[in-house]
C-alpha cells in the first residue's frame, strides 16, 4: 500500500508517518482480511477441483478397453512351433485348434546380370529401359551422363514412378553385376525389363522370357505362399495372412517339414481381461479416495476438506454409485453385476476385488462379462458417458473452473480498489496531520514571542524601580 512520505512533526514532535500508516492499516484491515479469506478459499477450491479432475481423467482412461468388447473379450493365438509361424487373434476368432502346414513362403522376384562387367563404372549403353512389375511400369532414360552400371542403378532407384523394384550392384572376383529386387511378394509381381533406342548397349539388361529375352538371370521367382489349414490348401500373395481364419492373422516364417504340420491354438485371453478390470478398480478407488478427502472431515485432526459439503462432488459420487451397483437383467446366463464378478463395495466407499472369483468368472463366462461391461448398455459405457458430462469442453468442471477464476479476478479487483482508496486516505490523513503540525508550530512561535516580550518588559520595569 502506497504512503505519502512525511517527516517527524516539526511543531508537534509526533512521528506523523507512523501514525498515518497505523491508522491506514487499521482502516483497511477488516476489508483486507475478508478479501484475503476469500482469495484463500477460492484458491483452495481451484486446487481441490484440479485434484478431482486429475483423478477423474485417470479413471476415465481405464474405461476405453472395458467399453470395447473386442478389446476386453480378447483371444490368444499360439503356435506350437513358432519357427514356422506366429499369430494374433481378435475377439471375433473362435476358440479351437487348427493344423497348419506351410509348403513355401511368398517371395519377391530377383534378377541379376548374366554377364559381369569390369566394374560399377563400366559403360553399358544408352537408350530407354522399361521395367514392369505386375501391371505397373516405368520407362527410364539412359544417356551419356548415366550410361554406366552405377548410373543405371541410380536412375532406376530415383525414378518417381518406380513400379516396385530396387536396384543394386554386387561385385565379385568375376566383376560387377546389376541386381534387381522386387519390393513386393506374390506371383503377380514378376519383373520384366525391355530396352529401346540409343546405341543398343542396354540389351544386355533385357529380361522378358515370354518373348525370348533372357539376358538377366532370375535368381528368385515371384511366387505366392502355399500352405494348408486343417488339410485345405490356401495361397497368399504375402506372408501375413488374415483372410483364411476368421479373426486370426498368421505371419508365415518358414516352410514346415513334409507332412509335419504345427498346431495353432485359439484361446480366451482371460489374463488380459483380468488385468484391465483390476486397473479399472484401482483407478476407481483412487477417485473415491480423492472425493472423500476433498469433501470429508477428519475428526482426529479436526480438519475439513476444501470441498466439504460440495454438492457437485456429492452428486457425482451418488450417481456413480448407482451405475456401479446396477444389475443387468438382460443377462440370463453369467455375471449380471460387478458383485457377481467379485468386485464388492467396502463400507469406506472403495471397492475390493476377489481375484479368484474374477478369474473363474472370466474363464467360464468371458462373453457375458464383456456384455456386462461393454457395448452401448455396458457399465463402462454408461460411466464414460456420465463422466464426460464433467470432463468435456464446456462441461461441469469447465463451468466451475470459469466461475472460480472469475471469483479470483473479482477479489483481485477489489484488492486493487482498496489499495487505491487507501492511497487517497493516507494522503488525506497526512495533509491533516501536517496542517495540525503547522498550526502547532505557529502556536509555539507565538508562545516564544510572547514569552520573550514579557520577560523583556518585566526586566525593564524592575530596573526602573530600582
């Protein structure tokens, strides 16, 4: 708070500055204390709602997996011999066993020069090379600036319409050779190379067996994967296969020995579901504990939570408890409530989980558990919709936060107004005390003058009488 500088009263001898400061402080004290209390209370509420919002966000994040039955009611996919293949499965896969045998993997075409040249810098020729892979092709111009083996490789790899082939050079004791490798597997991805124009030197790189051109050697043919499931033959352009067994993706790794299939087992992922549900309960307990701490009263410490009696949190807690405690009557077989899963409410408001009951229920009725928790009417979905009313932009918590920040801004304005009024009050008091001090000084001067005059006259009179 500003104050007017004043020296000790010349006339009165009083410390005017200290007197004015004390009077100003006393004048402002009631309003200052009230504003400070308001600011402290509002700040505490802002912090408290921040804690609640954080706990709510952590809790809501655990609902995503519970809401989606394809994530909760998962499946496991296990190969007896993982050197042959690996697999993953979604909830649409049916539990069971399958016999898998792989005759050959899908491969990409690979060609190399039949005849080696002296080095990568050896001149090959000029003209145009047309490279075709499946139904895509690219025509690459080769002139005097890139007519070496190395230049041709660079031109192929940098072609903007490259049809799916990479070029490289291998250099051995016999010399340097061009290598063309397909970037995609499958029988339809064979590579052909034709040449036209120029000096004719590019003919040594031509490969089109259907038309009698074999100046490149095919070191690996483009072919589909051939395998069987339960004895039924199947093919795939790639080694990742997702269209043969519903909900299952196979990743073929190598061929099996003749007549030696491996076994694929599709099972239920109860451990994953149990972990997800346990994470949900832990976050729920964190949220409940947070609400109790913010709205409760600690008898032993005689300390009230910053949101004691707050109806927003109490209403939230009541509505959440109703959703958690509901029984789904549409489920005729299997668990129809959280209690049936082994998740029970404690007197303190938190929840405990009987892991044995939960594990047994998941093993016996995983689909029913998914129905209870997931989907449009699932408990997790209902909770998520309810919580979103609080957490979404423009939701209840946003509205509350805006109101609290507005309250703090109002307190700050009132404090600024009080400071301004006290500056005026200080100036007024200082002026009044300075005027009083001036008056006292004048009175003292008059007193001194009269005393001197009286003493002078009295002394003169006494001398004359003598």
